[in-house]
C-alpha cells in the first residue's frame, strides 16, 4: 500500500491498516497482479475529515446529524480514490488466526483493560466501583444490557470482596461469549440451489467488494464454481476492483459499463449464472448510506428483479459492517434489515480498531448471525466468526 493510501486510511479511520503483505514484485512466484495504477488525480488529503471514531458513544437514537455528515463526507472521499485490493497472502508466512485477532483487537481490549485495571487496583467491590465499571463497558461500545449483565454478575458473586482486574476480565470474557455464542453461525451454502445467490450490501467503504473477493476465494477453494456480479454500477473503479478480484480468484465477473442500471445487471447475472449452472453467484451493490431513501429504493428494486428470475433468491443477504464505525453500525443494521432483509453479518476491519465492542451490542440487539469477520485487506483475511476467540481477545486474555 502506498504511503499516500496508507496515510489516507489513517486519517479516515484513525488507525493504520494491518501492514499489507510484501508487494507483488518482491514475490516472483506470485501471480501477476493486474492492479490498476493510482492516477495522479488522487485528491489531496482531506483536511476537514476528522476520524469517525470521534463522536461520543451513546445510544444510536442520539447520534447527532453531524456524525452522519462527517461519515458521508469521509466515505465520498474514500470512494473517489480507486481501491487497490491487497495481494494475496496465500504464500506468505502467517500469524495464527487467534494471534491476528488478538493483535487486531488490541486497541479495543487495551482501552477496556487499562480502564478496568484503574478501577480495580486493590479495591473492594462496592457500588461506586461497579458504577465506574459499567461506564467503562458502555464506553467500549458493548451496549447497556451487556454492561449491566457484567456488573450484575460481579455484584452477585463478589460484592464486598476484593477483586482483581483479571477476575473482572474473566467475567467480561464469559459474558461476551454468552452474547456472541448464539450468533456465531457459519454461512451455509445450500447446494440444492444452483446458483446459491448471495447479495452483498452495506454503506460505502464498509468492505463489500473486498469481502466478495475473499468469499470467492473460499468457495473456489472448496471446489465450487463461482460467478461475481459487478452490481456497483456507479463507479468504473468499483467495477474494475471486482474484476481484479475475479481474475485473482478465477471467478468470471458479469459487468456492464459504469452508469448502467444496477437491477438490469443483476438480471443479467442471475440469468447467466443459472444458465451456466454455477454453484454460487455473489452480487456486489453500490455502497449507500442507510439514510438515503432513494438509494434504498434502488436496492429494493435490485432485489425484486433478482426474485423475478429466481423467486427463492437472494438466498443470503449479507450486510458488511465496518468495525471502526462504532455506534452508527447499530443504525445500519436496523435500516438495512428493514429495507433489504439482512440474513447475516460480516464485520470487517477488526484489525486495529478500538471499537470492536460494537459487535457485542449488535449481537445482543438484533441476534442476527455473524458469519465472518475481516481482519485485513488480503484475500485470506476473512475468518469464520468464533465467539470464544473474540471474547477472549477483547477481554485481553491469552
Ligand atoms: N484493514 C482492513 N481493511 C479492509 C478490510 N475489509 C476491507 N478493507 C478495506 O476497506 C476499503 C473499502 O473496502 P471495499 O471492499 O472497497 O468497500 P465497499 O465500498 O463496501 O465495497 C478498502 O481499502 C479495503 O481494502 C478488513 O477487514 N481490514
Ligand atoms: Mg465496493
């Protein structure tokens, strides 16, 4: 990743991405990477864009308008930069999955555990300590209910006794696991459907296209024949980005020129995938903000058209959520759920965010399956979601 893009990422998300694997030219064994060059027209770093991490945590209803404006602006800027998918990490030595998750969630867990330590250094558990702890947990985006469940467990079992921060972290891990256990469900491809049609939705920059590339790789690795549909017809760069993933994973990409009607493209793709007897078709969509009615209408139209060709489809409607977004993610799940019928979630960018706790609040509130989490930009950086690993990582347990 160029310094320009990396710096840009940092400004946008307030965090560095996990270092990309070595560039292709240092790996002679790697396949040729048809990466589009970043044109000179890349806009200068946007000064007014502050990190979207800034808004104070609080229930989603109280999210002030300016938050959405900042996010919208940030996403617009991001989308004006052609996105270059990172090279495959297939041949690179890799950290274990758990250690990558722990590293990724370090900022989330550091925030939490430092606060917990400061609350619980050699103190008896009294009402004031429990209140302080509850605040810490709420600030970590875990949600009010989970925060209260944790403090209640401690009150019940340990009140008036001395507690250490590691006791508290164990309770934290156990409660988080309790919430996440029921939603950690794999994405099952129904093989009686040919094709099994997956619709990928979410706000701009949340990781739809990248996740499609990673999923295509997974399915291809399982011997499935995959087709992709470049349903983000708004931007030429988005179509190219999916084509790059198609080449990388060997999946043909159905596309139309930029500006074409997205539902027409979806129609073509479903028809073609059916005719060819493909196992899986994954349809990309243009990023949209959940508060833009007309764009949501268009998404509904895409779904209607898909159903015209295949009434049982889409068989999975996956919402990608950017972990760095924080509380706004709750709103996204709510609105996309209402308008498009979300069947499962993929949380991306869990590498290096301080706001990973939001997944707990989302699980508690919606109970939607969480199929995968993204922990980097590479093709291998998508993992089935495992509740215990996540709980341990966020509580800072080894
Ligand atoms: N660090 C990190 N970056 C990611 C992850 N998933 C996606 N990205 C990056 O986020 C940016 C936006 O992703 P993209 O797939 O284009 O989002 P889309 O607009 O929803 O299609 C790209 O630069 C991706 O490389 C992830 O799990 N971790
Ligand atoms: Mg995209």
